[in-house]
């Protein structure tokens, strides 16, 4: 999975029927070495009730469809967890409030 | 999924039989932090009636085949939604006319 | 899918049995904004009788196995169509002879 | 698979139910030519009891779900092996203590 | 598939059970335009008896599991062929001894 920060929201009324009811969030990846937000993120379906500003884990590809909320839906990126702590090299790069 | 802008069209008369009837559009990804069009896009099948100039969400990989129009077809990128609004950090980066 | 130009050929006599009979072509991706050939291409199986110099669409991943010629074969990139025209922003970037 | 170094840990209490019980580690890829740690890693589930500081192999995509511990779980990156030796060009780039 | 050069070996005694018996080789991709070895390679399972120094084709993703030796195993990159000749633009970039 990729660790990233939820930075925004997407609303789309005209869409593939199987996407109806899903919440889509813009997630920017976090650099593992520095903890800083990077470019190159995704628009992910939310399986855990995440909100803007939170640090999350998201899965991509067919794994993104292995949740109750996304199974058999045309989703290729899903937020799977809300991160409490992220440590690298003994240093805490992120700690949830 | 990736948020992108439909920037062009592709016509191909000689093709794998299972692709017949699909519309293919060139989609360039949009940078999540700036809202600007970037390089590195795809040629996506259209599942929602999108047109050139619109901002869309597209899925890649096996998820691109999870729609009624693309199932069991050799498609690895499909436009799934037409975006109404895209907000990052409380700022509206895109608003459909 | 990715739009690219067929730039070369690969011959391999010692190979996984399920690859026997497939033609493999080197395909370089084409930049969607400029129409120029880029680095970072693939060696794709040919499902449509493409030749060197032609502009094609190729699919990657599991979608590459969704054709009659490639099903159940260990192929992760397949040429699916020969492009006639490719237009971006109202400008014709490629027109087949 | 990708060879990488385990550089950190992630803890997430609020998560998709099928992730409960898995250990997640931050893994940074190792450059094949130099043996140095690079940017662009992943958060991988651990299938082999790896620890911070070890050099490992991890698989991504649907292959990440082909282990006893990860099958049918929404995981897209799994540590599959702990590396003993890594040699390039006759030179030992890594040797486990 | 990707064309690459086998540049090294990996040994791992502690690993997911389904990987036992597979040989793992480090493969660096070859630039299609120049024929030169690049960064960014993978550790691939060997399905064809390849050795260090040889130029090969490898498949990634679920296609890597579509061989007799790798089926149902957690492998995401497999060497599928040993290249005899690689030609680009009428020029031979590689010819096996």
C-alpha cells in the first residue's frame, strides 16, 4: 500500500452506475524518507470514513476491490486504513492528533 | 482512479474484434496539487459519454473491465465519471460549467 | 491503453512454451501532448498484424490476455489496434498513410 | 519482485476489517546497480517475520495476495523473503549478518 | 514484456513457502532506443534457465504467474524468454553470441 495524505474531494454526478454511493478523495503520497507530501497521487474510494487532512493507507489495482464496500465495483484505488503513527529509522514522521 | 482532462480522440479501424464499438479518448492526468494538465496520459475507453475538454475520472488495470460496456474486453483504461467539482485544500481547482 | 510507435522486433528461440507462435514487437510510447516518440516502451505481443513504423494501441496487465491470440498465455502487453488518426486539441498529430 | 530495505513501521487502528492482524512495514527499494536505498517505496504486509533494517523481497499487485497470510485480503504489497545475499556483476552488494 | 539484462542473483533462505525452488535473478531494463542498461529493474523468477549476462524478456503482474513453474505462486515478475536478436530501426542493438 501507499501512505498518503487526504488533500481534497471529487464530486461527479454523471458516472458508471456501480460507483454510486462511494466517496472519492484526492490522496497525495508521502515520501517514506522525509514524511513530506509528494506529487503523483490518486482519487481513491473511501472504505474507512477518512477525511481531508488525515494520513491514510491506500491500495491500488485489483486489491482495491477486495473490500465489502468496493467488491465487484470498477475501483482501482481504495483507502484501507487511517494511520495513527508512522515511524522511520526510530523517528516519528507522523502522529495522529 | 486518476483525474484527467479529455484532450483528444483516436480512431482505429483495424483492431482486436472485442474493441469494436468502443470510443477511445486521449486523457491527460491533472496534477492534484496545482490542477494543471500533465504528461503521461492514456487512451481510455469511454463508459459515460465523455467529450473532449471535460474533466473525468478513469480507472486502469483489471478495474477498467468492471463496467457493463467493457467487461471481458481487452481494455486497461476506462473513463468512469465526469467530474463536477474538484477541491484541494478548500480551494476549487475545477468546476464544471 | 497506450498509443505508441512500433520501432523494432525481438526474436527469442528459447522461451516459455506458451509464447511459441506469438510475434513480439518493440513499441515506444507517444507523448499525448506533442505526438513525439518517448522512452520507456515495452515488448508487446501482436494481436492485429502490426508492422514496424505503424502507430498502435497496446494494453498492459491482465487486459493483455483478453484476446483470442493471447488468452491464458503469460503476456503482459499486447498490441490491440492499428491507429488511423490521432487528434489532440483539434490538431491531427498522426494520420496513417 | 523488488528488493528493498525495511526502514520503518506503520500503525493504524481504524482500518478495513480484513487487514486486522497484519503487520505493515515501510520498505524502500534498493537500486540494483549500486545497492543504495532509493525513494518511492511502499507499505507492505509482512508474510515472513521481517524486521526494520533487513533487506527483503516484496511482491506487488495481485501476487501480493497469493500467500496464506494475505489471501483474499485487500493487500497490494507483501514481503515474501528475507535476503541473505545480493550479488551484481560478481560483487556482493549485500550480505546478511 | 520488458527487455532486460540479467545482472545479478539473490539468495533468500527465509521465505514464503511457495517460493521454494524458484531461482531469482536481478534484471535491469534495456532502453529501447539505445540498447543501454537502465536503472529501475526487478528481481524476477526464472522460467527458462537464464543466466547472468543474458538478455531476456520478463513479464510482470498477474501474467508472471501464467507459467508452469510459477502458477499459483506469489511471483510478480518472471523471465519468459532468452533473446537472440533485438533490432530497432533496422539496426541490431543486441545479438546473442
